C-alpha cells in the first residue's frame, strides 16, 4: 500500500508539473518570448502547489545531461582557436566576468569556495536561451550572430574547466586530489574524443538501427555516472560525452533521435529551477541580486563592444550585439545547485534573483535589439 501511495503522489505531481509547463509554454508563445522563460515562470508560479519530487528531479537531471551532451556534440574548438582576436576576447571575458568578481568577493571576506561558485554563476552567457531567442526572432543570419555564438561557446568551454576545479572546492577548502582527478578525467575524455571517432562509426555501422538510441543514451549516462564517481558534475561528464560523439558522421541523425527527450528534460530543468528558486523578498537579497544584475549587464556590454570592434561589425550589428549577451541560464543554474552546500542563504537568494532577472531583462533586450539598433 505504501508503494501505491508513493506512486500516486508521483503521478499526481507529474501531472501538475506537465500541465504547468504546458501552460507556461502557451503563455510564452502568446507573448512571443522563448519557451524556456515560460517554463521558468511556470515553475515560479507553481511553488504554491508543488514541491520538487524525485521523479521530476530525475527528469530535470536527464534534461541538463542531454542539454550539455548536445552542446558537446556541436562544440567546435578549432573555430575558437582560428583567430588570435577570439582568444583575446575569451581571455578578457574570463578576466572581467570571472576573475574580477572572484577576487573582489574573496577580498570582501567570502570563503574561496563560495566566491568561486558566485563567480561561476556570474560568468557565462546562456548559449541555450540566447540562441533559442535568436532563432525565434529569425536573427541567425545576422552578421553579429556568429560573434554571439563563438563568445557563448568559448564560455561554455571555459566553464567546463571551472566545473572541474569546483569539484575540489565543494568541501569548503581546496582538495587538490579531487581537482587532479577531475582534470585527469577531462583529459581522458578529450583524448577519447580525438581517437575514438572511427571505432564509434564502426560500432554504429554494426549495431541495429533501432538500438542506436539505446547505445547513445547508455554511453551518455555511463559517462555522466563516471564523472560523478570522480566527484565532478555529471553535467561535465555529459558535455565530454558529447565531444566523444561530435565527430561521428551519423551525428545529425543521432541528435534527432534524442530531440524529444531533450526538449522535455530541458523544460523540466528550467521548471524545476523556478520551483526551487527562493522567493524570499529580503531587502539584502534583492539589493545584492540587483547589484549583480547591473554589474553583469555592464561587463557583458563591454565584452560585446570589444568583440564587435575586433570583428569590424557595422554600426547596427554592433548595437544589436551590445544587447545580446546579458542572459545567464543553464550553467549559472548548475553553479547555484552545485554550490548550495557552501553558499550562505542570502547569496543563494541573491543568485536566484540575479539569474531570473538576467533571463527576463536579457530576453527583453534581445527582443528589442532590432528596434533600438535602428535609431540614429
């Protein structure tokens, strides 16, 4: 009877969650803003009805694993290294949006682990939300879009390395053994991605087509579980699993097979963040969150200005670029969840408001960029 009661509670919770996500998606479509914002707002609105429950958290974990796996599959590190200007902008971005807040917070008295998590959440533009918005607004062919993509992708690569370092800091002090293990695992996976493309193609040529999805899903989950065993984020493992599949000729077909599950899981990930985000309205939390948001807008605008100048963009494209890098998202949420053990409650609240505010304000800026860029 106990098992039946638990099953009934899970099914009821799942039904409420799916209906809430559906309503959030409908509101997003009617309001003409990206679906991910609709799912986030649905999660915030559902806090009075739901609390996170095991099956929803599992689906959310699957969603972020698949989201990072797809990012890994589509990542082309050679393009990042193709021009010195891109490396320079990546270094400036890292210095301004990660190291500057890390050092400042540490000097203000925060423990290194907490300062590191906050800087990780502050640093990366959300490639998932930003590219989704550009696709929705039909801006993928615009001249500034390539710059937006490579800035976001370079941040994705750097944040993967930062996740490996964070694995050694979550105990409250530097654990060099964990950091060494994390980078050993990353190095092994990168080596595998470089050397195992042909064996992977050989495998898929001989496995029955109807088992392709199971083979790929098994590989993703096994590698993510191995990453967790190395005491690093399973999201990092999923990204590295994506690198392993990135050179396979059947990549696009394999992506299509997991597309529906990825979309459902990503919806659950943003919905669950909204469901777990603390909505306390303390003056300190709101002020700190607003301060982070203002600093984030200024720092990302500066990076966009530098990237646009280096790429010799015309005036209108430059103006659109200035408004297109403000959104934080999946990696900032991962950093927040990863650091809950070391973050004081006030900082958890402030980071939650910062992420939510950056998504809302960033999407408004992206949506208004064409109109604002046309002004003299």
